[in-house]
């Protein structure tokens, strides 16, 4: 038999999921213990990363954590209310 549901596959109905709320909570607490180290690493990469791509990614990660991720604007709804963004690069 190929494809489809196999008999006996998966978690039995009524069985508790191993990833309980208590386990998730303890993982969150553990992650919070390393917040300072993680932010320090992001700052280090943003300042001294080997590539421009790494520095930009670190800077975006820092800004997302501080200000939140930017909203996605749908053409015609909010975009007309925003000022244009002008990026000037030096000519090399």
C-alpha cells in the first residue's frame, strides 16, 4: 500500500503531546537567560561582520527586536500615505 494513512501510524488518539505547556515555558525561560549574549553577538556582527550581508542581517535582527517587524503594506491602501524612500550610494 502506497500513500495515504497507514494503520497504526501517528500518535494514538487521547495520548498527550510531549511538548506540554510546562516544557515550552521552561525552554522560554532558558532562552531568556541567554538574551544578553545573543544581543551582544548580534551587535558584534553588525559592527564587525565579515560581509555586508551579515552586517545588514544583524542590524535588521536588532531593529526587529527593538521596534518590531515592519508591517506589510498592500498597494493602494497605505502605500500612498508614506513618503518615498531615497537611498543614495556614492559613485565609485
